[in-house]
C-alpha cells in the first residue's frame, strides 16, 4: 500500500533545515504508528513537488532515514517503511486518575519558596529588555561555535565525546583553564585543584555541601545572589546575612563563629560594588584570625571595559583559605552550564566525589567544544566584541539615567553588565515591573536579593547585556515616565 503524498506537510513554524524537517515528519509518522512497516513512501520527485522543495533535499532526508533503518530501498520500486523500524507502543494509553497521595505530607523538603524574578520565556520579543544574564545573538559567534562543536564530533575526539569520565574532566580543558584562564586573575593552580561544574550555581551547591553541616555557620552578603541564599536555606545551615556598603562586605561585621563566607568581591551581586585592595587584605587577615574559609564568586571579571579588574581574592590568598568559583556561562551563554571550582586538592577531591555521585560529570562534547572555542582564540575575540558593545551601552545608559534623574545605587567601577537602581521609597518595583511590561519594558525587581521577611521593595536592576544601544534611551525614558506616574 502506498502512502498518499497529501499525508506529508511541513509546519510553517517548524525549526531546523528543510532536510531535517522532512526526516522528522517521516520518523514521527512511523513512531506514531501512522506509517506502518511495508508501506510505500511517495517518490522523492513527487514528495519534492508536493512540499515545494528541491529533490536533492528529499533524497538527503531519505538517505538519513535509510541509515537509521526507518526506511528501506527496494530496487526500482522506491522507498518503503522498514520492517525493523521502531514500533509504537502496543498498550493503550490511559489518563492518570486522581492521586490518593497527600503531597502536602509526602514532600519531605520544599524547594519552591524562593522568591525570585522569573524572566519571561519570550523576553527577546520585548522591545526594551533590561534583564540580566541573557545571551545577545547579535554578539555571539555562532559560526565558530558551530565549527568547534562539529570538530568535537569528529572521529579523533570520539573518546572525549563518548567516554564516561566518572569523576574526571577533559584534560585539555583543565590544561587551558590552568595555563590561560586562571593566570589572568593572578591564580596558579594544578589540575588536581580544578573541578568542572554545571555552571557557577552548581559550583556553589557543591561547595556548600562539602564545607557546611547543620552545626556550621555560613555568612552571605545582603543583598546577595538569591540562588545562593536558596541553596543555604534549603540545607538548613546556620546563616548570617551581612549588609554590604559601597565597598562590599565589611570584614569587621562578620560574627565570631563564622565557618564559611560567600562573597563577590570583584563585582558584588547585585550592587556591583568592587572591594578595594585594602579591604581584601583585611578580609584575608580576618579569615586567618577567626579561622574561616572564603568562597569567592568571580562571575563577571571578563567584562572589564572601563579599567582592569582588581586581582582576584584567590590570588592574594597565601594560606589556602579561598575557594574560587568561575563560569563560562556568563560570557558565552547561560544555557551552556559550564563553570569551575579552584581550591586546595583535599577540597577538590571531595567536591569531585560528590559531583560523581550526583551527575558524574559535565557532558564530554560540551567540554571539548569549549576547549576548541577557547584554544582557537574565538573566546577572546568574543569577549573583546562584547566589551566594546557593553562600553557603548554603558555610556548610553549612564547618560540616559542621569538625564532623567534616576537614582543609581551601585554600578561596576571596571564594567559589568548592569546597574543597581533605587526607586523612591513608596514605589514597589514589583508593581513598577508589571506596569513596564505592558509597555514592552523589562526590569528586574530587587526584593529577592535581600534577606529577611520584610525586604526593601524599592530597588531594581537594569541590565544592558541584551538590549541594543539605540533602544536604551527610549526605554529609560519610558521607565522614568512610569515612575513619575506612580507619584
């Protein structure tokens, strides 16, 4: 029996190449049971005419389906659904009934209480997206990333692609981080002092799990990265939130009994304050005196377009008290989920064992692709391109904010990608964000960065990593006008 050509149609909003779409519609038809073993497919010429594509596109799609044994070719008779094609399930699908489980009691620990700003999935459709941490497709080097990914799929990298590293990492990537990335921050480390992670957040989680118990005390900055506070609160560690000032966290404010301090000295999150060298030395002396460890999240040092960044706290550490967290996700793209930990070998050994028990290791293909992207010089070129663009955007947003009399509560002295803003005391920036979204403006309310049951609600963050320079002035004008409408 021949399948009618009218059975095949391309979705106008489908993703991928035409070849990929044709392959997918045939494979999905087989997997869904609509196309059955032995049924004849339309000829490549008829299907091409029907779909309005070239015959070679259909032929290439059929060739892929042949290789995967979805279809077979029978001499001059044409293409048929293979007898060995995957079969749809033979059992009837049933809708799930009402659960008899009382989930309010069955759930032993909750992870949904963290109050954070949720970026709309369609943020790129907003005309003025002042939101943090999103990749700008106009800046990212997609072509060379694709070439590096293809190279990592090659035969010579077969082991790197397919091997189970278990508790190891790609040695080429570790070598590059040790010889190229870390020395730029003044850090020297051996391979057994470096661990790859699924982004900085995973690095912070691993660190907290290894260093803390429910009898130990962690100190964090206030305000701070909300996901870090969530990690520590979910694990029920003793927690002290230390208010920051214009220079970051004051060492003298750390209470006795602190076991681990989590800090962002080079670019405080979210105020963007940079800790001066004198305070960095004071903090290290305090750590030695009071016998606590420091976890340094150095999440945005690459964006140093105004002046060179200060040396990493880790580079000043002479006593092995600082554990360093770095990430490629901020400078490449957030979906990459690749970061790293640097610390004394005994700590890295335990963090590596914990990582192996939870997720084994970051995917080998991602590790090798990043290795090629770094070693071929594409990463440095990308950082330079981003720095130039961010410099222009920063100049524009600074000028627009000043012209409209908006209050800046903090901005990075060496660069970065955002401003920390303060609205008048009576303004709740959650309400402000909702009003602005109706005008195609996205901002990030600041309440989630603060500790405590009654956080201030008049702070917000303005990021310029994802908004084109020509739209910044108009977006800030809409922001200022909306603030005025709120009294």
